[in-house]
């Protein structure tokens, strides 16, 4: 990790000009303008929402859209389900992914490249290719319409990304430390648990953050395997909310923003780490 | 690349134990992936060759399901939509992303703020961006509809016309993923050695010459990896079409979903569509990996 940070320092000697700052500002505005506009839609009263021509700055404020959202029990339940599904999947991903990533990064065993390629290939699977057979399998196992169906599929489909990120992080750690631990009589597993994992904590945190974002946003599996609003995560509740509140555009806008708040906070807090995690793997080619 | 050959003796002694530990560390992940991803794909292929339904596998029908698929104009439409969506959105994202990355490849104040701002659209659930843009494209209250109509670009409601829906879907995808592309490419740019570029400058190479003769060739592996990721992600597009177009616009994935999950009478053709989507994705991936392999071999 520190290696990346050091690399970033020495850059172009000349300070960026005014044209540069203008284009950076345009870029930022293009990214967040739609978000701000929807925020505005969620805060203005109905009459202003339907005004033509539209008002560019809000003239009037109301929180009624938000009270519509929060008085809908399905919606609260959806947020809870999302947190549960994303939380458990993230944890499972780390428990399965960290040991595998360590083995790929450090140990020698037969079929290593083959297995690693197999896991990474999964990142390119169109998820839709597995829904029909999994529907039948989950039906046979009585797992349809349970959290497990979605937790299992989410975990498996986020694993490649987790393994990729963690392998990249483990490879950056100095090898001498484990070797020293092994000379002192530690087994490979002990060296992994007591030496490598604590050192790789930032990398593990990065993988966890990215896995959480991806599973929080998952829609296809949840929409396929869960049939009732008791189990739906927020991503499935949202389109259904929009269908039942067809013309309440303000409430739809509020709903869209509310489910994104947790993710937005994570991004704000960890932007540097997220970028490092996402690019660490990609640069290995 | 891991260096450290000094401990080779040590390692050879512990070789068998190490292999055993490695097996234990890798197998849970591998077994789960095989059970939940690789086996189901194989099972999909099997189902697609049968007269399958949600309750039974049915009799062997060979390639009938595939033949039926290509006679279905809904499927060929979905295929065309997906191909156009993938090709156009990924091309725009690459060009824009590269431009942004080249522009941002310098130290400047407010770097963190820019990074956060461009990460936000990426981190938003697709479902949410789809809904947000549907609101903005909406005929009665949508700001985009209002602007488009007052500029005289279109007179019919955007959300009721398939072509404009597809254009809108491409634009939403560009909004959502260009920043991500730019960040990946920016990280690649930062590994391009500065002294090579300085040397070229001293030798009198112009900015464009430096870009096309040094920066882009060195960046090619990163570009290919980013393209591979984005192309396959776009190929599987589902959430965006399903929510933004309110089921009026088909992609390969929404077509499969409808067959398999919604109107279960179409279960068998649905599995055929899933298998087709899968093998097409595999073919795309192989082309990129071939390009990537050729590239790296050339460099070494």
C-alpha cells in the first residue's frame, strides 16, 4: 500500500493551469448534478414539482416525500434486509477469500494458476446464465425465498473480486516476515494468521468495503429468488415502490436517495482505499 | 515477481506440508464456486437441450430451443439492443475516460474531492440510477424531457419510444461508468515511467507524438483489461433496462429473466438464451485475452 502512495508523489513539476481546473470542475458537476437534481425533486412540494417551466432552484421545502418513504414498512424492512444480506455475504467472502488469496499469493501447489484462472473467470460470467438452474436447485433444497439463496449467490459472485484484490495486497507484503516466523517454528497457517493477516488489515478492509458495496447493490439474484417483501433487499423494494407510488415522483426521488445514503457515506469515508483496491488488481493485467 | 529465492531450501523441506495447507485454504472457495457457478452453467446447457419447464427436465429436443429463439423477434431485438448498447456505451466510455485520465494525471489540489465526486455515480446501485434517470426523463416532471423538448430535439415522450430509450440507457451507463474507467486508466497512467516521457520531450517529440508513441502503447494492457471488464458487464446488462425502461426495452438478460422467472411457459427458450449469452461472453473474453497475451508477449 505504501508503495502506491510513494509512487504518487513525484509528478509533473508545473502547476496545473486554469483550464485544468475548469475541466475538473465540469467533470465533478457532470457526476453530481443528476444527484443534486433528484435531491431537489425530493425536497419540493408537489405543485412545484409539476410546474412548467421547472424551477431550477427550489422555491419551497417540504419533507413530506421523506415521510411517505419512511411510513412505508416495506421500505424500512428493505433497508434492514439489505444490511443483513450484504453484511453476511461480505463476511463469508472474506472468510473464504482471504485464505484462498494467501495461498495464491504465497504458497506453491499443483494447479495453482489453473485454479486462480478459474476463480477469476467467474468475474466474467453473465449472472443470468445461472439463474434457471439455481432456481431449480434452490427449489429442491427448499432455499427459495430465503435469505440464504441470495447470500450464497452474492458471496460466490463477489468472491473473484475479493480474491483478486487480496492476492494483490498479500503479494506486496515483505516475504521475510513469514520466513522469520517459520524459522521460529510457526506453521504456514500460523504465519498467515498471526503475521500476515494483521499486516494486511488495510487490504482486507478494502476488500470488505468493495464487497459490501457490490452486494448492497445486487438486484438480479434478489429479484429472482425472493418472492415477498419480507425478504426483499432495498434494491428490489425500490422498483416496486415506484410501481405502487406511480405518480408520486417526489417520494420516488426520496426513496432513491435514502437507499444510497449508506453507500455514499462509505465512499466519502474510504474513497482513497476503494480506488486503490479497484486498481490494485487491474494493473496486474 | 515475488522475489526471495534465498529461502528455497527451507521451502523445499516444507513443500509437502505447504501443499497440504494450500489445499485446505483454497478448497472451500473453489468448491462453492464450482457448486454455485460452474455446475449451474453446465446444467443450463443440459436444460437448454431439453423440453424443460420449471417442474421437470422434459424430453431431449436437441437444438429446437435455439431454433425457436432465433425465430422470436423479441429475442433478436434483445440481441441487437444488447450489442448496440455494449459497443456504443463502452466506446464512448473509453474515449471519455481516457481523456479525463490524461487530464487528471498530475498533482493538484482537491484531488480527493474530485475522486469522491466521480466515484459516487459508480457506487450508486444501478437500480437507483435507473430510477433517478427515469424521473428526469419522465414526461410530466422530467428536467431532461423539458430541456430536450424546448431545444426541439424530440417531440415525443422519451420513455415511450424504444430508440430514445436505448439512447437514454447508453447515456445513463456513460454517466455511471465513465468515472470508473477514468480511475482505472489513471492508475495505469501513473505506472508509465516519467523519465521516458521527459526524454522524448528533450528529443523534441510533440505532445501528440508522445501520446501515441509512448503513453498509449505502454497503457495498452490497462486499456484492454478495463475494456474487457466493461464490455462483459455491459453485455450482461439487466437492472438498467428493467427499471429505467420499465420493461419496455429488452436485453439478453431481461429476455432470459422473463422466460425463466416471469412467464414460466418460456422456461426452455429462456435457458437457451442464457446459454447463448454465456458463450457469447466467453467468446468476447477470449478475443480480449488473446489481444492482451499478444501484447504482453510483444513487450517481453
